[in-house]
C-alpha cells in the first residue's frame, strides 16, 4: 500500500413508513420515492484515520450527531474529533434531536420526533459499512479539484426588503409570486466544487461535490426522497459505478432554489438536470496531481443562546395544548440547545487539507456569507465548504442580519455573538 489510502462506504438510511419526517412538523412517511443513503470515506495515511460522511437526512443534532461521530470513529479506529458527519438537509427525511424528543415525549399526545430503534439500526448499518470498506482500502496517489458555475438553481431568500433593509417577504424553497421571482438572485455562491481522489492505476475512486442551496424542490407530502441534489448525485453514481459520489450542502441557511422553482414535479426534474450538468462540468475540469499532503484540524466553539425564552418558558410552551404543533415542537428543539450550552458541550468544526485544497466542515444552517468569507480567507487556494453538521443551534445568520427580521432570525438559537465566534474559528482552521 502507498502512503495514502481511501475506503469509501455507503449504507441505506431510509425510514420506515409511518416514521416522522422533519421531526414531526410535516406529514409522516407514507411512501418512498427514492432511498436515502449515508455515504462516506475513510482516509488512511495521515496519522489516525479521518472519516468524512454525508447523510441524506434533514439534521443530526446534539447527542445524535455525537453518536454518529463516535460510531464511525470506533469503526475506523480513530477518535470522534477526526470524524465529520454532514447532513444534506432534504426535508422529507428524518430530523433527529434526542434532547427535543425527550422534552416533547413528556406529553404523549405529541407523536415521537423520530424512532429511537430505527436510529440505532442506522448506526449499526453505518458502522458495518465502514468496517467492511476498511477491509479493502484503495491506495490513492493523485487528487484533483474541479469547479463549474451552476445554471439557475440557487437564489437568496432574503432579497425583498423595505427602505430600512428589513426583510418584507421571503422567496423560500419554492415560489410562485411573480414579483419575488423577478427579483435578482441576490448573494449566492454560484459555483459547484468537486474534490476527487485517484487510485494508482488512474481510476477515479471518490468524487465529493459541494454546492450551497437548500436541497428541496417540494415536500410536506409524506414522500421520502433525496430530492434534486440527491437525485443528481445518484445519476452520476449510475453513470460511474466504479467511483463513489458524495454530495455536500454548503452554507445555505439563506439560500434556496426559490427563484427557479415553482414547487412542481416538473421543476424537480429541471433542477436535477441542472445540478447534474454542473457536476459533469466540474469533473471535466479535474486535473489530477500528485497527492503529497493530507492534514486535519479542529476547533471547538459554543455560541451563547438568546437570553429569552428561558428554560421555564420553553417547558411551558411545549406543555401548552392551546399552542399549535409547531409552537410546541420548536421550543423542544430550542430547549435542547439551551441545555446543551448549560452543560458545556461544544460544537466541533473541522478542516481537511489535501495538498493546497481545504474542506471546511461547519455546523448548523450557516448563511452563505460565512462560506464566501471562508473562501476569501485563502485567496488563490480552493476552499470547499460543507455545512449542516451538528445542527443543534439551527440557523446562523450574520451579525448584520439579526435586526433585519425574516424566518431565519426567528429560528436562530444563538445570539448575534455567533458571527464573531464562527468567523474567528474559520480563520484559525484555514490559516
């Protein structure tokens, strides 16, 4: 075996029919349009093994995210801090927070947010998949970076503003309002980037694709799907079965396909084709070079929560039968973050460096500005960004957006101090 080797793995993580989707906010699973997967790879030869994994789920939060990292670390013979697990964030999929499930579970009239037995089954599946992959790692000697502009997919959700700059209307995952559709794309990262590893014989073994947009065309219909981002990845996988293709969602907290998506089945087909075309275009720019260096770095942060609502107020909101379902479930997730901060359980950010290329793994639903900042921190050097790691703190707006309103600010569990904390951590990781 050469200096470096890679062991790609995958397993099925499709929920059973009747399982809650998006944590119970939307109808439960009544059909499966396409299967969900956890896909990853183990890198060997750079000290203790490094594990990177993408999961076709809406979110893994707090102790659920830690459980995945611990499971993959045990399977690979490494430590949890050398494991990155990022959700793709499709909405007709599981949304897993044990702390919220416990809080809501005190009220039997609230359906379980996820099935604990199914969650444990998925941990066992991914453990076995990683262990089996490590029985036959593939020596890799070359690496390449590709990039392409994505045509008419991403758009900023927060472009409709009043004279004071406050958000007056939002272009969400889908949009049929002609006025909102006509507005500019707004601030996005228009590029899809690809990192590829090659075997000694020149075969492409792993191709990881990175792009920033909410990955939904339509949902709330009980039909489990990996949606257009997952479907584009699966199309590439079918075209190139000898290479493991992964897809990672970047900092898409304020980014969606809303300008180009009317929420119809036909729009899903179009969006899938556009993203698939961008993957092909990015791969066409791959120019393999000698793989000479792999390194890993982590940084721990714990942004403070908002001072209100308090724990007592959240507990009361969950218990109040007069509240809507959303107004009972959302406080349970917020309570999970509040209690996590109280016990000092930090978020782990990580950076994989391959030659001069950096891959940044971030938690939560980060605004696109964080991704653009990260790329600017290493001018002339590729920076690929995967968000939606540990989603315990939900949305992460920039400091300037906290007084501008909009949905994302209302479901940001941390205060505006998170901006400074995350920006400093990214700078430490990328320096």
